[in-house]
């Protein structure tokens, strides 16, 4: 039989140490001493170094990563000569359209100011000379003593409650003057408007913690009377739980909710007894409850309960309607949380404040719609916010009084008393000497 020299098979040390095993001189065969150690082929799928969020049509169909080049690397290596085409995302197209609308409105505002100045008569010669010399409208307006600001988007009239979501009458403006923002998490107006609409559609009608009309007015007017960064961050963090992912949406609601929660914690002061801080703490209780951390979130509810009691007892200048909604909302959360944890709820009794019935008819007439997606167009129904709040408070009072009525009932037998009576009865049933007659 012919002698054949066979190569010795070496054991594989490990998958993760493939490179170190091949490069270890102690494990190299005699025939491999003059060779370069070969790397094991990687089983991972190769991914482009740079990945774009807007993939080409071919990569979308193949559910593959796209590097965003024109053409992309995947299309250049394909056997089929299909053109590499990119479609403009509807979100980007909408943002570009909104940007153009804002620019046109600002330019129109400048034109109106210049025309009004020309109609006045006394400044007309100077304006005409500036126009003939080629001066810009901005410089002309500044020379007239007017301060150049961004044109305000009148999507919601001041003072009108915004109890519906999804229409042009209720969306609070995300930014009025340049450099100001209520939150640092995102400055995209479409994202913030979408989250606000989700909150006012699914949270506010059930857990009313503040006056929607006063919140929107302060939000648009950029004053901290009934709006704050902590309240905005808490509302957006809670609204992220109600986001429904669609094929066209690129919003990562989970990560965005975490960022809003972190932004809330950065600026939150537990010693702040303002009405907006109390409302934000109550909203954060719902945020933690939605994540499954009810015990951790109960500290926010306890803080809000103690702070609203202290604020109501002190002499404050808060509006009765705003204070009423916050007190009733926190009371509802306390009763509902007590039912889940089998505890007695905290008692919040401020009947003098709660006797106000202003704006209830207007709130019932305000429309509501089934909002889920961005630019979602749904039919409108009556909101009935005041009726819902009033009937819910009746139900909460019944739930709160039931444990007390049960304890005060004469038919209620304490457990300790029943335990003391149970052993003799058990012995009489089990002991045969107590049941059988004596022998004759």
C-alpha cells in the first residue's frame, strides 16, 4: 500500500478566538510555519459602513441596508441592471413644504408692513428711495423701527380651548420666536404636534390634570403661567406610549420617550410647588405606570398629592378652574392606584374649589376624533369632556366610599374574631366523643 503523508488535524479552540488560534505559533503545523495565518471567514452579513434612513427602491424591496450613494453599493453589484432610484420620504417632503410656507408667510408679513408704511405718507419717500437703491425688505423694516420676528402661525386662536386633536384649530405652536423651545429633545414641529395630538386624544379626556385652554395659551405665548418645560417633556414622554408605528413613519417612539423622561428629570425640582410642576409630576406617574414601574412612579403621585394640598391651603393666585381640574385629576389617580394596590386612597377634599362650573358647556361642544397617525383624517364626534369628568368624579366617589361602608357595616365580621370562634366549632365536628351518645 502506498504511503501517503496526511496533515494532522488540530482542534478548534473557540469561535470567538479564531484569529488568536490561527496566529498562535504553538498551534501552527510544521508545514504552515512559512505561511501567513489565514483568518476564518466571518459568518456575519456585510453591512455598509454608512447607512441612510431613506433607502432606494431596490433596497426597500430586498429589505437590505442602503448606504445612500447614487447609485448605492448594492445596486452596483446587482446582476440586474435596475436603476437606483430614491423616493422623497413623505415626512421630509412635508417638512420642506412647511419650511417654505413659513418663509412665504414671513415675507408676506414684511410686504404688509412696508405697504402700511407707504400708506402713512410721511415715510413713503424714504421707503421708495430704499427700494430703488435695492435695499432688502428686512433692512427697510428695521429702519422703520420694527423688530423682525418670525410670523406667528395662527393655527389656534388665543384663549380658545383645544380639546380636539388632529385639526388645525387645536395644534399648539412649537416655536414662535427664534431660539426659544420648550424642550431640547427635538425641534421638529411635526413630531411635537403629533405627540400633542396623541396626548389630547387618549390621555387628557380620561385623566384631566390641567386646563387645556390655559395650557395652549401659555404654550403659544411662551409664558410659564400654565406651561413649563417639565410639563411638556412629561406629556411627550407619555404620548410616546400611544404612538402607532406605520410603514411611512420613522419615529422611534421608545427611544424618544426615554429622552423626554431624561429631559424631565434634568430640570425637575421636587421642592418646586408651582402648579405646572405638580401637573408634570402627576403625568410622570402615568409614564412610569405605563412602563411597568408603578411602585417607582407612586413617588411622583405622592409628591403631587402633598404639593397640591399645600398649594390649595396657602394663599395663591391660581385660577379656580385650573386648580379644580388638577385637584380632581390627582384625586382620581389616587383612588385608581389604591384599587390596584389594595390600599385606602388619600383624601383630597376641596369642595369650595370644585363647585365652579365654568366652561363646561363649551367643553362638551368641543369635537374629538380617533387620532392615531400623522395627518390622520377621521370624522369628528362631540367631545363631552365636561360630562365625562363629572360622571367620572361620581364614580370615583362611589369607589372611594365603598371600603368605608364595608368596614362600618354590622354584617362585617373581623377576621380576628372569626379565628377565635373557629377552633371550638372545628373540635365539635371532628371529636367523636362530642357527637356519639355514651354506651349503655
